[in-house]
């Protein structure tokens, strides 16, 4: 029995080629994910970890001034028993200037400068380390962004409006010891002591040491001696513990990446399930008489069922073998293409291979199980009929379950509200959306009959080809539903993320264009920096500036008259600039900061505060010893506003702030009568400031939206695997459908249909199925995206922004998919011999 089934499978490999493709792609996605995550963890945990470090000493600072290790501590540590060397590590503000005169973004300027030493902190990739003044070594990625190499002249911006020009003598990669930022610039020790300091440090002040690295043969003895010598004000970490933490952190990051990628792999596998199930359904249907004959000569139902499942196992093993090999190669290629610094570790664990085989075989068996049961129910008497068909299950139960899932899912979303969207309610709403999505998949066959069947009666003008294509699609709603569902899975998720992205984009655009006047120019800090008072003074003195807003943000606790309090943030502003250079989006009251403060809508709701109420702002102000002390300021709430990334939290007149309140700003907004002339003047004023960018409103908006577009692009690429698998499903469905309708196509040709007409009919059927799946995927995806943005942003579900461009491109793509997927099946159908086709049973 088993040999007979396997011989039949081997004799018709063309029928299952696309099924194998679906298995291969799904398995390859899973295996590649595992290989990339394991390799990334091994690369970070091993290749980038240090083996020379015995212990690391840092302070336990009570104030920012106590964050550095005094120089005399390094001397004491170097004299401890068991310590062979003590190296103080310097850090200071240093930002590499690019060829365009502005700062790069590959390192954090506040800690981007360091001193060169002979430890494993540095691994040279070119040149040598700096030995004297006028020489500098650059981190590999920072050098690449700046377009610099060994022998070039580099300009480095330092704290306090200083800069330095030095010759690049080396390029290095960096191995962190205790979670510090990778530096971009390294000077020799003497030069580093002279040049590097915090940007806001007093002129002439050199930094202490950010940390001290200890080296010695006996780790336990060195750690014990350092702890005994330094006391509770210092923290001493053993080198082995730091390496273990780094390895664990790398493994944790790899696990997060693995889980995220496996979620996309699961989507691809779900699409593959529909393709495989559809294929087995049609294969079983085409061999109805064969199963009936086997039953007639004594085969039991269990044998037939096991034989079909054996076919699934064979397909799963073959597809998994190819998929594992493809996935390993894809994973190694991805590691080679990723921007990994230093040596890359390639890891192919047995778990990746075993998981690939398990996924391929189990998914194939699950997809084929329903067809195996239907094959086992074929009656032996079916061998006597020429029109034998596999018994079909009723769609009633499936439809009822689907409608119930949709109703329950919608109810789960409806019981939540944006005003009180707590974390459990967010999870409830998202679970309801997923349940409704599954319900749509269950009701797909009845949707096919409900949507496409009326079209066959309504569309009279398009001609017989379209009507025949529609009837062929409706003839077997299960098959059409399975094919379109595979398309719908990937496409709905693409449209869901596109909807979230479009909503976020529209919200951000609305914020920026609502708060920044048209024609305003934006001064922005480059490379994650901040804008100091000198920028404000310089900008205010530029001819043509009629208004300048310099928002600065910090932390505050808002206390209502009833005593309820909420920790939040504030933005300080010059009241004269409000309305001219920056415009808060006021929802209640006024924006006159001379009379009081504007609370954000969220904080006002939480504290039950309205315009006209009295509140207290409690600031943490450093005292004489540098320790934070609370200072209260009583203010009146003059209005409420919508918070944004530009105007964060509560808005307050900067004149009301206590002295020395910590606050920072990375943007300023200037307006003038002639924006073009003003831009030229501002660019000239800050030509010598690489850390200050001059932009218009649209450039600011583009920069804010760029990270979102990058994330969405990555999501689209990852979900593309599911769409590709679904395309194979369309090809497979049409190819097997042509085989199933051989006699019908022969009669069609005998009645006078030309080969071109047959090809058009098959192509039109493919387009109908693809467009139906596209329309269904877009509709479901937009609704799913509406719930997702509701969960993320607390906007109303139907307050979404429809991604019309993505939807149009997706629909056009589905039409193209329909045409391309039908090329081979249509050609095969048109070339069928008329007499042989008519004689086929």
C-alpha cells in the first residue's frame, strides 16, 4: 500500500513542486533566523569580549561631580598586591566632523573621546595607535561615515567650542568591558588629558578617569584587594563577571531578535499551510477512483489515511532537507552582509537543523491531515463511477465558528476605551483583533461564494472569458478560499503595519506642521547632542530673526490642589516666542504663558485638573553639595495642550523656573520676514559649528519620519516571504486545477475555443483569485492596523489613516501576480491535445 502511494507520488512530482517550494521557503526562514541569532550572540559574546581584563573600578557617584575616579586612586590601585598594571580610562566630548562640515552619528559625542592604550580595548584594522600630539585613531564605523582613512586629516569637535585637527594614523574596532559606549576618537594619553573633558566643563579643566582597569594573574586576589582599599564609594567588578554579563546580554539580545524573526517565520509558515493543504486537497480529489479501487481490493481506511500522511512525511523530509540547507546558507549570507565590526562568528547549532526538520514535517502533516481523512472516507463503490469525488464536509460548522470568532474578537476590542487603555486592556484588544482575523480565515469559503458568485450574475458586459473565470473560481470555494487566504495572510499584515505607519506618520506630520509655522527654520543639534546658550545668543543676534523659540525640557512633579501628584516632564519657553516661532496645539484655555502654565491633556486627565485651577510644580534643584533638593513653584493652569515630541509635557515660562534647574534642548525655531534670506544668514552664522544643523520644517519632518520608514521597510521585507509562498500557492492551484479539468478543457477546445481563448480564461481566473485575495487582505489589514494603532497610540480604532498608496500598489501587485502565476498553467492548458483530453476520465 505504502509503496504504491509513494510510486504514484514519484510519478507526479510536477504536481507537488510548488508545495515543496512552500515548505522550503518556510523552513529556510526558520533556520536562517536561528543561524543569524546564534551567530550574532557568538560574535558579540566571544569575538567582541575581552580576555585580558582582571577587574574594573568605577565610582558610585552621589552627584555628577563624583562620577570620575581621581588620579591618585589609580596610583593607589597600581601598588596593590597582585596588580601588575592599573590603567585609567579617560572619556570626554569628541565628535568627528564629516566632509560636509557637520557631525556624524556613529558615536555618542559626550563619551566619544578616549585615550589609547595597549589593552584589548582596541583592535587595529589599519595603521597604528597614536603616539604623540597631532595624531589620532578613529573607530572603524566613524571613520567610514566621515570618509576618512589612514593618512587623512581629521577635524574633531571638542567641548567648549574647541576643535582639533590631527592626522589619522590608525583605524580600530572597540571591545567594551562594562557596557560603555564605543568611542569614535582615540588620542595618546598625554593629548587626551589635555583635550578631552565634558562639554560643559570649565576651560582648562581636564577630566578625571571614567574608570580604572586592573590587570593581574589572580582575579580573586585583585578584586579583594581593590575592594578593601577603596571602600563603599567605589564599585569593583571582576573581569570574568563582566564577560559573563556581556555574554548574557548578547544572548538576551539574540533571543529577542530570534523571537521577533520567528514571529514573521510563523506568518510565512501559516501561508505555507494553506498552500500545502490546498495541494493535498486537489491531489486527493484527482485520485478518488484510485483510493476507491484500493478500498475495493481490501485496503482499510486506516491504511489509506496513513498512506496519504506518508506522502506528507516524504514531502516534508525532502522540503525540510532543501530548506535547512537553504536556510543555513541564507543565515550565513545575512551575517556577512550585516554591518558587524570585527571577526564574525558563524554558528549552525543542531537545534537549528532539528527545528527546521520538525517544522517542515509537522507543518506538512498538519496541512495534509484533513485531506488524508477525506481520502480514507472514499467508498469502494466510487470506483464504479466516472465522476467520483471525495466526500466534502459541510461548511456550516466552519462558518459558524468563524462568525463567532469575528463577533467575540470585535467585542473584546469594543469593551476597551482609549481613555483608560491600561496594559491588560491593550492586550485584550490585540487578542480580539487576532481572534477576528482568524475568524475571517475560517469564513473564507463562504465569503468566496458570497462575493464572487453574485459577480457572475452582475458582470454581463465583460464577456464570456471573465464569466467563465468567475464561475471556475466559485466552483470550489474551499480551494479558492485556501489560495486567496494564503495571499491574504501576508498582505493583511503588510497593510496592517502600513496602516500603523501611515497613522504615526500623519500624527507626526500634524504635530510638526501644527506647532512649527510655515517658513520657520529649525536649529538642531547634530549627533544626539544638545544646544547650549551660545547657540541661542548667536541665533538671536542674526539679522532678520523676528522670533526665536528655544524649548528646553526637564523633569518635574505636578501636584494638584487635592494633593494628587504625577511625575512627568516640562518644556520651558519664552512667552514672547509662543505663537510666533512655536505654536502649542491648545485644546482648552489659552497659550499665554505669562499668566500660567499649559498642562498636557494626559496629565490634566490623570490629575482631574482644568484650566483655571492651581497646581504646584516641584523641581529637583541641585544644592551646594550637588544633591537634588525639591523646590516648589505655585502656578495657574491657563490652558491644556496636546503633547508632542517638540513640546514635551507641561509648558512653563522659563522665567518661572528656579535657578539651576537641569534642562536640555536639542532644537530651536527661528522665524523672519524672508525665510530664504534668514536661512542663508543662519547657515553663515553657524558655519563654524559642526554640531548645529539648519533645516526647514519639511527637513525636520523627514528626519523624524526616517526611522519609522526604515522599520516599516524591514517589516515589509520580512513579510514578503509569506507573500512569495502565497504566489507559489496560486501557481500550484492553477496547475492542479488545469489537470483536474482536462476533459472540460478538451470539450471547450472541441466546441471551437482557440488556444489563446483558453490561455486568457486561465489567466483571468488567476487574476480573479489574486485580486480577491488582495482586496480581502487590504480590507482585513486596514482594520487590523486600526486596532494596532489604537493599542499603540490610544487613538480611536477608526481614527486611523488608510495607506492608500500601499493599498494601490498591493492591489496592482496582486493583479501582476495573477498574470505571472498563470503563465505556465495557461500554456499547459492551451497545449492540451483535444482528442486525448476528451478521452480523459
